[in-house]
């Protein structure tokens, strides 16, 4: 079976970030023998930097069944909202041109964000009479509205119009959480029965007993400190200013240390605020390659997942939480809804209400006062739960079943 995957932010080898589709394509190739053309952008979603030299097209063979095509993408993605929209549209049209050049295909898969890539999928589907599967990793445009990034009524109407047509013309809609399914079915009851849930999951291959955690603690002088670390994007939705403000309240305690690992459009602003406060207890580290991230996760004491306070984020499972759990790390989350339920049901950490700085401080203090054996228990609980319910290899097998049903139909 031949598949075209539209994924603007498909990671390169050992690139930092969410690797859901890097792992799925590998599983599809090995388990089902699918041949895949991945059509991706050439700008990294977190850093805004070019991944490869700025040519119209770069092609890379991942393995005998997977070919990665990077198409031209506008480089101002992280400059401002207009730059981001131009970045989305540039990928949409360059990806469409590339996909029209590819040989006969059995199925198209598109994964959002952004929703603009739906233009490519619908066009290619109609021209070549190929079915497509829509994966919703983010409820666009709702999440953009919720974070205050998008409020232009004309553009919103266009995006809602496109969202509906994507649901209508796709053969299956794959969502990452039960809450996404409920949201879409409530707004568009005609699509009940068309939606499949295939969640984010844990990649147990990153769990290693031979990690370099001790060396990292020595390198950064963390040996005698209780280290709270966040891994991931530093964007508007992540609202990491919460961490800066909480760090400011603990600035006189030399035993507590906060670390922000990653990149994004708000990183400079966060650094400026840290300098303004004169803080020595918060540290910034650039994005870590995927093959090294386990070392850093294991080097810290408590891992954090942070998002703004919006109803939309009550419906998401951040992939970083599954990474933390698969590495047996206790987790602090400021994300209400299903992520909070995940943490509390598995008993792998503690929840703080998003944007409630006083509660955040209280939860940090709770972690500080918990004995080491209790912290280890949090980690063990999370690992056992995620292994049973969110093993990515089992989720890939479920995805293969959905794909085969669509093509055979």
C-alpha cells in the first residue's frame, strides 16, 4: 500500500519535539509493509529555523519504505501571527505541488495543525480520486481562538468553513482524545460514526538504564538541588511565564531549581523577565536532540507540563507527559481536564490549577517535602499505567486497522 502523509512539522532524525509520526511511519513500514511519501515543511516548529538548505525541495530516504520530501516554507514562521499564517500557506501550496508529482497513491493522510494543509488534501483527493484520512492533533481554529492568537472574523469564518469540509470529505477522522471526539460530534452530529480515537502514547524505546543523568547533573551543578524541568515549546499556548513567576517566589532557596528546555517565540521574553528579576534559580537550555532527551528527563527530579488556562486545553494529552511517565518521572501539570484526570488516575504526580500562581507554589512545596521513595512511587505508578493504556506500538496497530478499512472500502 502506498500512502502520502502531509505533516508540516515532521521531525528530522533525533530532532527535538513530538515524534508521534516518526514512530508511526516506522511501525507502518515494519509491521504492515506500507510505502510512505512524507511531505513536510522545511522550518522547525519550535526554533523557526531552516532544517535543510533553502532549496525548493529536499528528498531523504528514511528507510526502504519511507521517503521524506521537504518543501519550501516561509522562514518567518516564528516572527508574528502573520508570519505564521504565511508559513502555513507556503507549505500548503508547495506540498500540493510536490504531491502532484508523486506516483500513484492509495491513501492520503493529513495531520493538523495547520488546518490549511486541508486545501492540499482535498485538492489532491479530487484530482487523483484518492481517499484521505484527517488526523486532528489540535482543534483548529478553536485552539487559536482560545489562546488569543486569532480573532479576525473573516479569517475565522474561512477556517471554520475549511474545517467543516475537511470533516465532510475525509473518509475517517482520527482524533487524539475522547474530548476531541465529543467536541466534533457535538458541533457536527452528521459525522458521528466517522471518528476514531488514537491517542498520543509512550515511546518506551527512549527509556534507558544507561542514560547520562549523573553526568548531566554534574555538568549543570544540580547535584544538591531539587530540579523542576519543562521540556518543549516556549510559545503563547505554553505560558511559561507561570514558571518564571513561581521561580521568583523561591529565589531565596538555593535548593530549588527550575529548568526550561526547548525553544519558541517567547523564549527571549522569558529570558528578559528572568534578567529583570535577577533570578539565579531558573535556567534555559536549548532544545535537546531526541536521542538525548531521556538523559535530561532522568537527570531532573520533577517534570512539568504547562499550558494556558483555556477550555480547549482541557481536551488535550500533551505528548511530553507520556515521555515523562515512560521514564518513571513524577509529573507536575497545570493542565485541567483529561490531562489532570490522567495524572490523578495513574497517581503519577500532582495537579495545579493553570495560571493560579499561589496554588503552583503550594504544589512545588509539596514536591519538595515528599520523600524520595514517594517520588519514586509516583514514577513507578506512571510507568505501569502508561504501559498498559498508552503503548504507542499498540496504537500504531490500531491505526493500521483504520487505514486498511478505508482503502479496502
